[in-house]
């Protein structure tokens, strides 16, 4: 290889590296950009929790509520330790500093999911609410509809930030994952809807009413503090 060819190869490698980094950080740049937008923004593919938490955080108020459909509840086991820490620390910030209430909805319950979220439940027993939905226990007259709604939430994840009336960012915001495959750390066809848009988006009230209806009934198991936590309290 001649010196000229070596230089050309070096430039090619540098160019490929820059292009790869640009593509890899595209979602992060988009997240920073929507901080100043007043319109809905879409993402073809994203990490989930670690990306919607910063978006909601900009608009969350003291006493807000967050509804998070989590599928099998094991997203945190599939991501790097640093990303997992950012995600859970973001939830703790809401629970600590803003005294928010988080409703985590698990539609595919398992002992692994219980184990994953038990420590956070023990730390915030009143404001961190975990619901495990057992579709096989649905016996209501509208059983078919309820089972269909639960099944839909396995992969369709409309996360909802609900702010108290009278706050600046009322009614809240939405992070809608059109398809988050079970077992994947990625979600596809994602839409972030800020308060300025959510106020006129009929889906906001639709999802709020969905959670209000589906999180009650004999098929709903609410995670409790561990016995040790009760004794310590």
C-alpha cells in the first residue's frame, strides 16, 4: 500500500466513524430538540424508559401521576447498567422531589417482574403502585373487551403524564409506543405529545379513562411491601 492509499483509507475510516456516531446519537439529538417544540414528535425506533423520563420530567408538576404500561415488566433487565440506573433514578426523582405517583402496569406477570420492582415498591410503598393484570382471572360481563385491552397493552404502550388541574402544563403529556415487542429493549413508531398538543388530543382522555377502568377488578394484583419492609416501618 502506498502512502497516498494509506491516507485515503484513513480518511474513509474517519468518515465512516463520524457517520456511525451521527446515526447512533440521532435519537438523543431529537430528544434535546423537542425540548423547545410545541408539536408532537415521532421517532422510528427508541430505547423506552430512559428516553421518555426526560421528556416527561420537563412538564411534570408536584403531585402529578404517571401511568406506564410495561408489558412483562423486565425492560430494565435488558439494558446496560448505566441506562437502567438513569431510568430508575429518574423515577425516584419524581417520587422524592415532586411527590408524584407512578402507576406501573404489568400485563404479563411473573416472579421475575415482581423481583425487579420489589425494592422500589418497598422504598415508596404509597406512591409507587405496581399492578399485575391476570387476564385469565377476568370474569366480568365485558370479559372479552377487558382481555383484549390487556392483550393490546402487551406491546402497545401509551405512557401518560397527568398533571393536576391549574398547573402550567395541564393536562400533561403522552409517550406512545405503537409497537414494543415483548422481550425487546427497543420500541418502534414512537410519538411524544407535549402538553400544548395533548390538551386538544382526544387520545389523552381516552387513555386516562382506559387506565381508570382497567386497574380495578378481581384480575388486578397490586404489589405489596415485603414483610421485612412492614416490620422496619
